[in-house]
C-alpha cells in the first residue's frame, strides 16, 4: 500500500507540473494574441496620425521652400533656386534618396536649418513635426552626402601674387603694409 501511495503521489506531482507548463504555454499564447491585436490597433492609429500630420509637414516645407526667397533665405541661408539645385545635386551625384515618410528635399531643408541657425534636435522636431530619431537619421544621411560632394562644392583658393593687375587686390596690400605684414 505504501508503494501504491508513493506512486500516486509521483503521478500527481507529474500531472501538476504538466498542468503548470500547459498553463504557462496558454498564458504566453494569450499574451501574444492580445499583444498582436494591440499592435494591429496601434498601426491604424499610427497611420491615422501620419495622415493627419502629412498636410502640416508639406505646408511647412512649402512655406520655407516654395513661397518666397526671403523665407527660404531666412531659414536655410540660400535662395530657392540654389536650394533646388542643391537638392538635385545631392540626389543625382550624392545619392540622397527619399525615404518612406520623408522626401530628400525635407531632409536637406532640416539639415541646412540645423547648420544655419545652430538649432537643436528638439526645436527642429517641433518645426518639422518629426521624431528626434528621424531628424537625426536625416541629418546623418545629408552629412554623408555633403561630405561626399565636398570636392565638387568647395573650391581651393588661388593665392594672390604681388604683381596682381586687378585693382581690387591693391587695397589688401595697402592694409597689409599699414599693419606691418609686408
């Protein structure tokens, strides 16, 4: 009888472990199902939020780049023609691409705005209605493209010779003589 009782207790313990494991598996399964439904529901919310933000983003960018040269110069320190030329140059030569939610012209406008005004990520985030992560990614992408285009964009200066015939350089020579450089 003692042996029978011990075997019944062992069976009971084994069944209890099996039930605990099944309960754990069911709990994990239910958690995954509920989590999947929650994510699916959030995707619709994210799509709705993006669809309501897109007109604001486009109107902000158009306000900077399309409306007038003065607003473009104020924000980006270049006129609209120069900005569009730079966008084409970075696309064709530099390899700047449009991403799923951000155009290359918006990336470049954010990049130039950050450089022109020493803006922080937090203020650009508010102006362009983007997350800090996407602004950082766009800035790094533009920086890589501009560095790739550096030989094309930057010109090495030519030294001015002492026997220069152009009249505009003589003023610098007079100034240099007056402060004792020559």
